[in-house]
């Protein structure tokens, strides 16, 4: 049933967002419980691995290109005397 496959893929995506587990571990955790006949409808291990990397790379904050783009907390700007 394709809805079961969709649930497994959704579980993989959710775990990729919430954990820092390796892609292989995430895939293994989620496909270990599906019946063999449904595994035929699953994307390949490599395709799932790529999808996990895409999900995680979308979460990464962009790197600042100039000093003005760096947001330094005010607390980090204080001297030992309490001056800015």
C-alpha cells in the first residue's frame, strides 16, 4: 500500500529534521519495520540519503558575507568593566 510507504518517508523526513542521527541510521530505523512487499515501492537507499542531506542543508543558516551581517549579542560586546 502506497500510503504506508508515504508514512515511512514522512517519518524519515521528520527524523532528519529533529535529530542529528546519520542518514544511514535514520533510514535503517524507518525501513526496518516495513514488510518486504512494501520495500519494493521505497526509494533507493541513495535517494533517501540525498533527500536527508537536502532537508538538513535547507535548515542551515546562511553564512554572513560582510561584517555588518554578523549579529553579535550585546552581552558579548561588554568589557570586564561593563562598557560597550
